[in-house]
């Protein structure tokens, strides 16, 4: 992946705040909308979800997930030119007494201030998604299969732009 493509990926992941979380429910795919918080180096992506939600129940049974982030539709003539990335990984629940919890909570509330109420509810918890790989469509015909290590390089590379 060249520098321009890496920059496009980085901008997409940091700009968008809504993703679709794919889980396995009874052996079949289930996809739901969620908010997400990327680790600065893309080594992890976090979601804050209720245990009442199907996707949370699914992650408790099978850690394999996919997080799909797409560029917001801007009304262009060909929506297939919108950038999108699907990150496949494994989800692990972050316990409230985990050393990372307070930093995650602060970062989450900075990104989603209206979500403060969810920290008062006992059924919400953070889940860390550790990427295995990703598939990035930078536009029509520009498709990249990205191992986790290259995803981290895209997040941390220096850009002149």
C-alpha cells in the first residue's frame, strides 16, 4: 500500500465514528451498527456495548468479529467510489478494573460526550477488537488486503500532507 492509500485509510478510520459490527449468531452472520474508538496505532479498536445486545452475547460465545467502517455517503453519483475498510479480529471484554479502563472511558467520552449515561448502567462494557487483518477498498478497483502489521504501519507512518 503506498503512502497516499495509507493516508486515506488513516483519515477514514479517524474521521468516521460509526461502524458495523459483524458477529456470529447461531452459526450465521449478524451485523449491527455500533460506535467505535480506534487505538492511535490501529493495534486495537474498542466498542462500548450492552450485554443485552445480541452482538455482545455473540462475542461471549465466539470472539471472531468484523468491524466495517465506511465513508459517509456524500451523494456522489457512484457510491462504489466511497472508501471502506473491514477489519477482522478477535474481541475480548475489558474489565472495569483493568488498568486501561479509565483511559478508554476518557477517550470514549471525548469522542462521544452524549454517551456518558451508558457508564452509569451496569450492563455496558468495553470490548477490545485486536485486528488479524483488514480489507480496504480505497475506491472502485483500488482494493488492498492488509495484515495487522501493515495496518499499524498505516496508522503510524509520517505523511507530508
